[in-house]
C-alpha cells in the first residue's frame, strides 16, 4: 500500500511538470527555467543577449 501511495505522488509531480512545460511552450517561452526567459527578445546565436553580457563580466 505504501508503494502505491509513493507511485501516485510521483505521477502527480511528473504530470505537474509536464503540464507546466506544455503551458510555457504554448505561451512562446523559449528558455524555460532561465530567469531572463521572458525578457530576452533579441537572442543572438541561440543565446540570450542579456545572459551573455553577464557571463563576460
């Protein structure tokens, strides 16, 4: 019975993650998890321009 509860909890967590990723991609976010994901509209060479500036400093 304990194994069943753990499996149900893990399935809920995994399904929540999948739903979050699906909704984020549907909204057009490209860098999910990046703190600048919604702010960098001028990406250069596949990276966020603001993110690259911080890496060089």
